[in-house]
């Protein structure tokens, strides 16, 4: 199977394709590709190019376009996942898996009870970006999800678009589960074409944050009776949204 790689636009605009930087190093030094090998390239535009390598070094790869074709379709409903930053590798695991299922955009969230209060700048943002790029390449996505700079809760809430959902483990029996809300709001789901999902930190959202979210029009929902880790809740919620939109299964 031909390996897929993401390149920044407008690298695919011409039939002569030049690749430099980290990707050139990866092709030459890590994967040890050679002249004559073919690769599949995509830039998020919806089109893909099968290209044959002509010359290759760790500094620059030159390839010729062999075939242009339409790439895999992206989900019609965009899921914006406002995910609280978790410790260690759990947040990175979430980025990878949620990219695979079709999340369109990640916003690292800093809630009041956040344990990790990073600004997400520099090397860490670069690493998060690399994770979603490589996940998109591996799973056959037509585009790479955006990874925004971390935002505090109120800032993120003000910027959220589409149907806004806030899973809350302390909502009690009075709150509907996410499946019921998605069924109830199915017309809005398709009409708006966007869903913003807010996932709390390990200590959960503060009640005041939930009140502000509801006042702003968010729907508080549950994910069942079991207590999920933050990153598990994010993946489950995004999966249920995409399933309701007909994008999974």
C-alpha cells in the first residue's frame, strides 16, 4: 500500500512537487525511501496526488505527480472538541484517536479545576500538531484537524459554534443523556453542521461553569452512570456525535 503524507498548500499546485523540512527528513532518514518509490500526498483541499520520487535527501525531496484524484470525504458535521488538558500522554492519546474518528478541531481547554495549566506554546504545540498530522495520514483522513492554542473556559464558551454540548458527571438524573439530546436536536445538528463539545478536567467542571454554559445556550448532558476519565469522555462524546450524524457505522 502506498504511504500517505500531508503537505502544506500550495505544494501540490504543480506537477513538480518539492518537499522540504521535517517531512523530507522523515522520508529519507526514517522511512528510507528511494528514487522511484511512490507516495500519496494530500493538503486538506480534498484532492490527493500520487507522486513518484525523483531525487531524495534529508533536506529536499523532488517528486513528479503521476495521478490526481479526489480524496476521502470529511464528515459533513464538524466536531469541535474543547478538551481539558490531562496529565502525561493521555491528552496525546485523545488527539490521535479523535483524529481517527473524524474530529475537525481541537481546543485544549483550561477549566477552573484544571490540573495542567500549560499555555501550550512552543515544543508542546508542535508535538500536538505532529500527532494529528500523523494520525490523519495513517487513518486516511482528507484533512488534518486544527489544534488551537489553549483557551480558558469563558473564552472558549464565547467562541463556541453550532450545537454546544457539555457532558457533566454531576448533572444527576434530571439531565438527559447525550443520545437523547442528539436525537432531539437532529435537525439542528444537520442544519448548523457544527457541534462544540466541552469536556471537563479530572476534577470536573465547577457548578458555576456549568451554570454559565447553560445560560449561554449549552445543553448539559450525561454519558451514562459510569465515571469516565477526561480523555475517555472526550472520545466517547465525539464518537456519539459523529454516529448520530451518520458518519460512523
